[in-house]
C-alpha cells in the first residue's frame, strides 16, 4: 500500500474466491482488479493496513459461508458476490470509517499492486 492523498491505497489483481454451497453448488466469486483505500487519520502503516484488509476479508468469508449454509443467502454467483463485497466493505467501515473497497477497474494512478490467488 502507498500513501496517496489522505490515506493508504493499494491494488490487488485477480481477487476472488471459490465457494461450495450447502448442496455442493460451485460458486465462483471474481472481483478482478480491486482498489483498497484506508484514510490517513487511522495512523497505521502499510503493513497494518494490509493486515486490516485481510482480517476484513476473512470475516466476510466466515459470514458468507454461514449465510450460505444456513439458507439465508441463495447460492447464486451474482447475489453471493454482491453480499460478499458488502460484507468486506462493512467490516472495513466498522473498524476504520472512510475505508473503501472498489472492484473491477483497480486504482487510478500508480500504486503498489499485488496479485491474489483464489482460496
């Protein structure tokens, strides 16, 4: 993550996850190039910001798995993707309001970029 304007920003290419629904449905959630921004008021460094995103991601994975298995969330790709994206953003906002997570086109300008592997 790099300091950009009033925060830390980083790009992750190829971000996604492969899930299995309660009846063995295959659910492929692809975000493509994503941009993550964390406001500078948080006074955290790049390593902590990266860890913060990983924790928000992992909490969202747990939430989506629970909702799928409990029958709360229908096991269809587009609905799962929207709910998963919202869960990530909600987790980020709950801990550091003003954080953002956008998908599809990456970050504008030159920022640190990493490549993700599906989990």
